[in-house]
C-alpha cells in the first residue's frame, strides 16, 4: 500500500482522566490568598463537598491531551473532502488575531464607550458580509448555521405577525439538510417536503402548486446539497413572492459562488452564512462556529438585538428595536470566531475570495471528471464546489459506500460525506475545497480508483477497513442500545 | 495568495480535463439575472504584518486593554487560564477536525468529549450530560423546551426574575413562536426567587432558577426543589459561574432535574462574550429527551474500548422536523477546553479556587460595607454581590475608571426598581491592592 499518505506507526494508549492521577497532585499554578479568610456566614445546608475530579500533575495533563490529539484527523493532517462542510485550510494568522490581548480581555457589558474596538469589528464584518452576498443588512449573533436558520424562521413568524397574516406551512426541498425542517418546526411551522426533479433540481411546478396563502414561503439551499446550482431560482422565488411568501436561503454552499452570485438578485429575503465553512474558521471538532444572517431591507427591523450601528465615528449598540425577534445569545455570538472570519476576509481581499470560489469549483469538477468512470455519478449535471457519486457500481461486489469510506482512511484520507443527501442512495459527496492542490487531488483520485479495484478483487479488505487506526469499526448499535454517556 | 495553491499551468491542465477554456466557463450555466454585478467591493488583500498592526490597534480601542481590573462579571468572568490549557487546545488535530462522524480517526475528540460529559455530570451532581450547547442562555432555552417535551400537554414555564436578564430574553426568543407561556417569578426581599405562587399556575412544565443568581445570591435549591416538585413541574437549575460548585452543594444533590449554564469560566477568554459553553446535564431517565450531541462508550470489532456519537435517532439528520432540537453541532473545542481546565485544577484545585474567589469577594464586600455601602439583599453570595449607596457611586466609579479599575455595573439598566445599586464581581485575578483602592475611593 504505497499509494496515499497512510502508513502504520506507533500509537500510544491513554486511559480516561480519572483512571490516572493521585490525590494531592496539581497542574494548576494556584494564586496565594492575599486577603484574610472570610468567616463564612453561609448556611451549612448550602455547602457541598466539591466535585469528584481526579488530581493530575502538569505532565499528566500535557501527555493526556497530546496523546488524544494524535488519534484525531484534522485539515492540517490531510485532505478532508467532507461534502457540505467546506473543510478548507484554517489560516494560522487568524488564530493569532483573535488572540490579540485587547480583544480577548474585552468584557461584553462595559458599554459602547469602552468597547469601540470590538464594536468596530462587528460593524465592519456585517458590512463585508452584506457586500459579499448582495443583501442589505446583517446580524452576527447566531452561533451556528442551525441557529441562523432558527433566527430566519423567527423572523418569518414575526413578519407575518406584523402584517397580520396567519400562515403555518413552509416548503422544504427533499434534498435539504435535516436542520432545515427541524428549525422550521421549532418555530411553529409544518414542513412540506418538495420532491426534486429527476435532474436533482427544484421543481418549479411543484413549488407553484404547493405555495398558497397558508404557507410562509420556502427554505432552499443554492447551490443545493447535490452541488448543483438551481438555475430556476429566480422563477421559484418570484412564485413565492407573488403569493406573499418569503424565501430563506441556506448559505452553507457559499464557497462556490463568492463574487459570482448576488443572493438578493436571486430573490432571497434572508440567508445565513457558515463562517466555519466559507470563511475558514476552524471547526474545532464540532464547534464553535458562527452562522450570521443577512436580510433584505424590509426584514431588517426584525433582526436580533442589539443592532450594531455607527453614528459619526462612534459605534453603538442599539437596543430600541420594537419589531426585533429578541436575543439568541447571551452576548453578541461567538465573537472570537467572528474575529477570525474578519481576519480571513481582510487577508484574502475581494479578488482572492472570488478566485477561491473559482478554484473550489474547478477542484470539484476535476474530481468529478476524473472519477466518473470509477463511481456512479448521482446526477450528470454541471457541478459547483462538490460532486455526488453513489456506490451503485460497487454494490454488485457487495461493497457499500461505508466500506469504501473506511478503506480511504487506511490510505490516509478523511472520507467524503456519506449517505447524504438522502435522495441519493449510498451517496458519496466529495468537496475538495480550493486549498487542495492538483498533485494532492491526483493522488486522492488514484487512491479512490485503487479502492474500487480492491472492491472488485478483494472486497474483504474494504469490509474490514480501517485496519491501522487506533480502533477499528465501532459497535454503534451497542452504544445506542445501552447508552453509556459518563464514566 | 498563499492559501490558493494552483499554478496557472495547473489550472490550464485541470480545465482541459473538465472541458472548459477558462475558469469563468465553470459558471456559464448561472443565469445573468442571478449574477453578482461588478467586482466584490471589499478591498485588496492585507499582508500578515499589516493585519497584525491593524488588530493591535483595534484591541487598543477597547479601553479594557489598559485596565488593571474589571470588577464585573454578570455572565462573563475573568479567571486565570493556565498556559497548558491554551497550548494543548491550540493543537491543530483538535482545532481543524470536524464533528467526529468517522470515529476511527476521531477518538481524540470523542474520548475528550466523553471525559467532558463525565466531569460536567460530576460537577453538577447529575447522572448524564450532553456534549454541550452554544452558551448558557440557549442552554436554558433548550432545557425549558426539553421540560415541555417531557411534560407533554403542559405549555407553561416559570422562570425566576433573578436569572440573568439576557438568558431570560433568549428564553423568550426561543419560546415565542409556539404557544408556550413564560411566567416570571418575582425576587423576594432576600434576593431569592419567590416560589409562593406556583400552586396557582396551570399546566406548569418547569420552573427555572439560577444559583448563584444574577445578584450573586445563593438560592435555597433544596427547598425550591420540594416546592417545584410539589407543583408537579420539573426543576431546571441554571448557572453562569460554574466555579461556585467547587464549594456549594450541587444542583443535582439539591434535587434538580435538568441543570444547565455557562462554562466560560473554565478556560475560555472573555472575548466580548463569545464563544462560551452551554453546559447541560439531566437525570438518566430523561437522557433520550436531551437536545444536542451525545458521546457514548462502546467497543470496536476487536473488543477494544472506543467512543462514538450516539442516540442520533433524536437528531435532525434522522428525525428531521421531529428532532429533539435543531442544534446539530456543539461547542466542541470549548467543551474540550473546559475538560482540560477541570483536569488541570483537579478536585483539590477547584475547591481551593472556589474558596479563593469567595474570600476575595467577601473582602471587597465587607470593605465597602464598612465604608458605608448597604447590602441590597441580606443573603449569602458567591463571587458577585449587589450593594446600594447613599452617596453618588457613579462619580466614584468614574474616578476608579481613570485609575484603570472598572468597578461594578449599575443594576438599574436591567432592574429599574433597584436604584443606585451596583453589581460587583471579584475573582482570583483581582489583587488585594485593587480591592483596597476601590474601598479607599468610596471612603473619600
């Protein structure tokens, strides 16, 4: 197995935290008590023993987390073509900018006057995001894409309440990410699923038939979750608007179209962006992310409070917004994530952001063309920043998408997204992102071809993969049947 | 551009494979009427060194950067962050990984979050904990939604007015769209939640208290639990300062059913309020009703211990609109950071730190009382306390600001009924000198 970067190596085991340590050790530099001990007036009933935590030394803690880290695969480790997640390189300089002392020490409740630097960052980033999308106003508070969706759905509800209309349903394409219907349901709407056409795109006919005066509008993703641009977007949004509805755009796939598509011109009324995807902030093993929303002017009064505004040369938090849906975060959202995205946008400049989208789309198309005879293409359509295949050709050898994904691990790759979107059976969704170079893509393509050769010739290698990781395939049924959530 | 690796020659070679002449041709199917007009108007690229200067100047525009001490908490606390915590958490294997969908190559994150769940449950005295929520405020909102799910036909929740005002606002945002009723419970003269009216509330699914509450007052959780359970509601206990449980009886031990709150104190810088960490725990019987991600222990095909994302049938990718929540991520790195911080402190350390915080806060409180301030509430507090002043404290506060000390926050912006009252916070990061300066200034 010389293809790909995967090799065997020494793996060091490490027990759980509480399986090591000795009472009395410490890893903390405890400050001295420089005031007299207070006579506690606290009722004994209110006092406790303190938690049962292990006592560890500094070296114990350092080794523990260093060893754990070696069991992880990150973007810095290797290619991570996880479709719909935009696992691009996370620049180091952004981490340093977010760690600027005057920024990390900033308390959120000091008021406008003492927080001008932080407020400027928020204000400027809002403007950059509206410029990038073509929308009118932005709010940075949502902590993740799903919270952005929720903000959008609350704004839908507030808008119809304001104009005195009672609407209860919402249209959502069957290719949508599961958070779309979950967010809509949380805000009191009943999702109505729209079946995609045979080419994987939105069916204007269905939208037109299903859209009525009881429906708030539609939640769509463009480019959609199959990596296809919805060419009929203008007709779809016009149809929704004609019947008084609103259009929510899930901006998860913004990385395909920076400087290329104007979402307001597409007819989107509100959208979220995933800063941890398009704007390179690290995913952190699942968060923190950021899911700012951008809206057209008529929806701006409904944005969460506070609005961040600029009067003369002073930045100001505006709380007096009677139509606002309220707050979604205790303070202003995942601020340091916003700082990293701001740093990224400034580093790239307009020209390079557009180029990033072009190269992301080029990379996906290159992989699509290179693997089209190896794997079954789900839809033979022009693709944007990601391409979707299936395991249809490998099924006859009793090899599934899961088996191929696991075999890629042995070769040194993070697998693509698998079994999503749900409309493609055995989906394999590859999003290389623009930060992978041609040599690395060529190697990945060669490895994938090798894996499909193995599927034909020696399927058990795949069924038993991965073979060289710290643990092999795990029993997920056992985990769910007898949940063990704490040790 | 250093993040874009393609040479012109490579672009040409790749375009010949895809069958396009120019990069623009990759987008030829996008209709003109959807197109971005002109070029992106967001400036030229900025170099690393120019960027560093720019962010430094932004940091300096925050007056806090030159402050010696900020004696204000209110949900965001200044605590020492040990170097090992920041250093270990910046390892890119943790930082640049995503949700652990492929457990075989994510055991670092998975074991780390499993440990976080365990330490969180132990801290809060609960049986199970999830992999975290966005922040303390949204965690409280999700806890109330969870209680409503468990309560089935019950549609009302009662929340204490001594819960952080922003948390209450977030709860109202989350609960506004469905026909749920949110009732606010008054704060009594002791600064604790008045639970006397619970029996009169119909369809009560849950009652939420914060302890220590926004005024720093320690609530009598055990009594509260009895009263809340007598009214057939679930007891949701929230917090903004987890250090308090190094010293106080845990909510679980006091009878809470769901416990949630903010974990920023455990190793995260204040960073203008985010990211924080929504800690979330419950009794085991409600584990299938939990929102958010869960990590569980299992075995691999060779019988080796390992960890996976589990109980995903609660979640949106399977349940879609019937999911227990729309959250599909957690604050992964923040949760890992909190676990590393708890491990660094250890059981001995967290007890000692909690006492240190308590002693320092008591020192300032007693000093200011001796200098003529009055207690707003005569109840025990942790870390934070509220005082009222006969004289005009705002002038004292301005003088202290000139000396680089931010002393407290006026309470009336959140509670107009408490005039001339201020909320103070003291943690281990404030020196005795600073506290003495504040006391002296009040005596002037």
